C-alpha cells in the first residue's frame, strides 16, 4: 500500500465496486472517463425491479419499494447536489445526445443574423453531429453557422481569453453557446462560470455538455446561470453501458410557456396525466421536458451509484482527486526526465483539469506502450492518432494504482 492511501478517508469506497480481473489479479482501472466500474449494489437494485415486475406486473407502476410511476423523483435531491442545482432543475431521462437535441429544440432558435452556434473546436463527435444536423434542420450551412474556438498554433488547450473574445466578436450573430465541461481529448476543464457570465452579458443562451464533468468535478449550474446542461451517467457516474442521461434546465425557464419544446406524455402535468386528454400542460421545471416513462432497468444501477456519490460528497471527492491526479502528474514529470517520448497535454494547473490526464505519445511509441499496459492488467484508453487517456477516479482508485501505472509505463517506453 502506498503511504498516501493510509491517509485516504475515502479509501473504503473502493470496496464498493467490482474490478475486472486480469490473470487472477484486479486490474488497475483508469478508464472511468469512458465507462465507470459497476457498484456492487447495482445488481441488488436491478434485482429489486425485476422482482417487482415479476410480483406486480403492471401494478409495479404504483406498488413496491420504488413505484415506477414516480421513479424519476428518486433522483431529484441527489442529482441536484451532484451538479449544484435546485431539485426542480434536474431530471434523469433518455440518453445524452437525445437530450442535447431536445434542449436545442428549445434553446437554439436562429433568427435573422443571430443563427450561429459557438463551440470548442474538436468537440466530441456526437456534439458535432448534433449541431450539424440541427443547423441543417433550420436551413443553414455548418461552415456559415458554427464558430469553432481552437487552441493557438502549437498549443493543445484553449485559453479562456480566446473563448471570451470569440463570444464578444460574434455576439450579435450567436444564437447559442454550446461548450463541453471537460474536453474529452485533452482533459481540459473549461472556466464554465466565466463562459456562462459572458453569454448572459450578451443575452446569448448557454448550454453545457457535462459528459466528462458530471461526477468528476464540483459544478454550480444554478449559480453559474447556464440555460441548460446535459450529461451521461455511464462514465464517472458508473450507471453501466447505455445508462440514462441527465438534464439541467435553469429555474428561470421553469414555467415559460413561450419556450418551444418537443412534448411527451411523461412531461405532462402529473395530476391530470392519466385523464388522457388532448392539450399538453408541462410539469414545472425540468420534468416538463420528459417524453416517456422512466427506463427502470437502466435507471436502477444509476440510483445505486448516485447513493454512493451522495454519501461521499463531491467536495471530498474533488479534494482526493486533486491529490491523486497531482501525484500522477508529478510522477509522469519525473518519468519524462529519463523517458521523454511523451507529453502531458492536459493543463498543468489543477483547477483547469479533473481526473483525466492525456498523454501525447511520440510516433511509434504510443500504441506499443498502450498494448503493453493492457497486457500488464492496466486499463487505459487509446484515442487516435496517438493519445493515451487515463483517469484515476477518486471513488475507487488509489495512489498505489498510480504508482503501478507509472512503473509499468516506464517499462514499455524506450
């Protein structure tokens, strides 16, 4: 055991997760930024819903430990604390890109000169595809309707001043600012509060994709004042492959009848939903954007994981993450003194990164090193053309994990 693990007050949470086994030994799992580990309670939570289905049939909507009719309510308080929101501002539903499309229906309203979307260059492909299709749906061309903010030549990360300058320069043309919380490739955590404030100054709606930020970093969505945010739950939030998505819609939009949306039965007023009458009357807040009833079998593991997050607390997890990722960053810097054929392209400033570090490998070095790590039972992620991504998640990773990774990486570096 590494000495710092003995001081870790969150170390007990590691035992609540199932680790893949490689050659009879638990893997070093640094891939929670792609798919989080299974909480040991997930099986029991899922089994409870299978039991309710078996015992009650359709009456499971109203009977049992967690009636399905009300299932989305069981996430409210915990999800709100996770992202720094009011309970009425969040809802768990659908999946990430579906939710992004639904939010853009409401908040991307191009009109006249204001038709452009500002986003980071190199955003995750699903965001790029969603934006492109939304723009075409409105009859515009991608190259004419998207402002991409890219790093300066020779740099890997975006400067906040360049983002703000782009907002200012295009303020009278922008219909939406859409930014990731954390760039999936570099691991850069953007200054979301500053971006949100600048958008508000110009009266531009701001939306956030928090796929790599939710469960990774403390968020203050209500206070920042962004109009909407979306996230997935299968990465840092450990809800399993295909896990449900999360949505935040600021309270200022809670009861705005003029805000267009695509409506569905489950977003209709709960008090009259089963009267089956024509005429959509949305529920208050984010719940009014729901379309269909809850995906119970997908949501049960997410609820199991959220309870663990709520017990640990994001502030405590962030404090450990700073130490854990800082130890990794320093250890890699030491390794580079003798094995210099890689560069950490994630910001050195701890406030500008979460759990993930991205290693840009020299040509001919990266793939062999990645495959060697896998053979040694260390699970990391490869991104073309030559980046190894790794994310020591504070819920279940240890300082010993980091030390082992650095030792093994050094073995495979020329």
